C-alpha cells in the first residue's frame, strides 16, 4: 500500500473546498488499497490511520465536513472538537464550543470506535449525548457501532487491526487453496473480535461456511483422484465433478477435463487392442497412452489389463506388418521406375519402424530389417548416382564419357524410368559415336588380321618352296658310243581344283530342368505364350541378351511339340545343368 495515498487524503480532508467527486474517488482508491494483500503487513499504527481516514471520508460524503480526529486527547477545558458539523444557523467555518468533559469523552469514544471496540465506544457515546444531545457526529458513530454489533455486518476496514490482519491472511490462504490454514486464521480473527465484545460477525460467518464447503469439496476431490488412480474411473470422475460443481474452482474443472481425456484414452486404447483387424497407428497410440498413464498412476487393475492386451496384440500385428514389408520390398526390387522403388522401400521402412516403436524383437524381424535396409541403401545409391550423373553431364556435355560409365548400372536397372529415358537421350550422341568407333575399330582389326593372315600364308608358301630341291643340269663330255633312244610319249598330269570343306553349323540345344512358361519377353511381367514340359529339349535361337527386373538373364528358345512349335523367352536358371 502506498502511504502517500494517506497523506493525500489528509490534505484533501483538511481542504473544505474539495469536491465530493474527488473525495469519492479517494474513498474508492483507499478501499481497494485496504483490500490488497500487503495491507496486513503494514504497522498497526498505519492500519489504524487508514481505517480512521476511511471513516472520515465516509462521513464527509454523507454530507458533513469532518476534520481529522486528534490521536491524543485534548488537554484543558478550552479544547475544541477536531471534527464538527456547522450549524445551519451558524456561519460556515465557525467552530462550535463543546463541554470540556464531553470533548474528552468524545475523543476516547472515537479512539475506541476506530479501534473496533464498539461496545465500549457506545457506552462513551451515550455519556457524550447525555451532556450534549445535539452532537450529531457522536450520534452518527454511536448508531454505526450499534448497527455493527446488532447485525454483525462489519466491513473489513471497520474491524480491529489485529482481527483485520488475521482475516486478510485467511482470505489470502483461501485464494491459494490452503483452506485449513485459512480456517485457523479466521478463528483467530473471531477470537479477537470476541475479546473486543463483538459476538456477531456476518462476513466472518459467511466466510467460514464457504471455507467449510471448500474443505468438504477438497476431501471429495482428493477421494475422486484416489479412486481414479485405483482404476475406478467412473466413481472417481463423479466425485471430482461433484467437487467442481460445488465450488466452481477453475483447478477442479481443469482436473475434471484431464480425467475425462484420460478415460477417453483408456477406452480408445481398449477398442484398438480388441479390434478384429489391428490398426498399427492405433496400437502405437494405445501403447503410448498406456505407458503415460502407468507412469502417472502406477499399475492399477485397469491399466494392467490393457498392458496384457497390448502384449497379446503386438505379435499379431507384427506378423501382418512384416508380411506387408516383405511385399513392399519385393515390389521395390521389381519396380520399373526409381520413384516407385523409393516409395515402396520407404513404406516398408515405416512399417518396420512402427514395430520397433512397439518394442517388438525377433530374429526374423532383425533379418527383415537388414534386407530392407540393404535395399534402401541400394536405391539411395541409385538416386545419388543419378544426381551425380546429371552434374557430370552438365559439366561436360560434349563428351560425357564419365557420365556414361558411372550410370551404366543405373540405366540397365531402370531402363523405363522417365529420368533414365531423359538421361539416355542426353547420352545418345555419345553412345552412337562410341558405337561407331567400336564398329570401325572392329573392322580395322578384322582387316588387320586378314592382312596378317595373308602375309603369313605368303611367307609360309615361300618357305616351303625354299625347302623343295630342284634338278640342275650339269654337262659332261664323255667319248663313249651311245645308243640313240627312241622317244616315247610322256603323260603330263593336268591339275584340277580341289573342293575346300565348309563348316556346317550345328544348332545348340538344351534340356529344361522343370516345366516353364515361354513368354513374349523377359520375364514375369510379360504374357505367357505356352508351357514347355519338364525335360523337353529346346533349341537356342540367336538374340540379344535380355535381363528381367531381378537382373536374371533370359534366352530365346524354340520347342517343337507334337502339335505346335513354341518360340519364346525362358530363364537360363530353368535349364538343366
């Protein structure tokens, strides 16, 4: 409380020209200050001063000019009244002379009145009025004191200082919810009033009834909380609701709303765990709710039952989620586009993360986690490769050999992906140029081989000829008679062309290890043409190498059956070893 307010009120009361509106404003301001919590901490002299000034303001507002009552009795027979009302016939400002004994008695009565000793003050006011019956202020204060004692309606500012202090502390304790402390302080204030001769105090009685009501409501509230914690949800909520309706306290209503939400969580958790088809998200939320409530309330029968249902539901849910995760992983492995593969494998990871959140563990689950994570890393590597290839292609668009090398596996794995198709278009000039160079190099190598063969054949032929001896005629003169031989016909052999043997290709065949479908493409994504029985011999036809979505190689074969000939693609893995 600001003590300067009291000084300002005293100055305004000393000025007879102060407007009533200003006095009324000061009265309201002082009344608010006296009901603040720090008023009870002021010294007793300051509290008495504030109560006296408030009474003087009230008297001034009722129509009379009131001057401050002296705090010490006036000495001597010539003492005059400190607060007097002007007589209607006496000029304004003229002071009225009182009987010295009546003046002294009046001062003592005022001291008792402002000190809250109303019974003693009434006795002294009667003595003053017996001497001076027309002393209006003595009659007014006497009537007020009598009214206080008769009706018990004593405002807080009119209470004795000790009682007012105890009552203010009681109100503060009640606002903080310390009802037992507030009741003890109220009883202390009532005892002080009884010592002052005040037997009836209506505000204190009403406050005591309200305190007792709050104490009873708090007992019911605490009992409701205990019942709820024990698992008796409906009984606990009923008691807390009763306490909230009886008192209207916000904290009771807030706690009631909390209990209602927790009951709804328990009910929704039970429904999720008892469902025929378990919802992973609902089961996860139920687990979270149960763990939170167990931490808050401990293990009660209701929560124990829910925990048992949760432990039964998790294995059921795990089987379903793991199967879905396997299917999603298989779809990711067979996916034709990178986006589809990424979406499927992320869904599989989310399902496994839900199981991890539920605390499920098993060897099968761990193995599936490793497989899914491996596939996820592989797809992530493809994504990184695509981004790196784009960056390299932008850096060197004229001869993107590095981009082509680093994206070879990616383009082979996802040939139908829109991004890969766009990438192949960007690399088409390079691949065509490279293919032409390869063909030219192969032709040049073939020509070189032919030339080397021809050159080698010539050298071998010359070498062979050099090894063949030739007849050399050597003339010799001999003087010997000789016979002249008769010439005979000599048969000279005529060379004829010799046919060069040619290589006749023998068709390759293979035997099937099992009954398979011949399809119009490689492999399961394409339409089946017909079935070829196990052990059948098929002829392998020349065709380009093809691989399915699982990177398995296929062969184009021909099977001659009894009624029809089947030509289609089969897997190499289906051939007998």
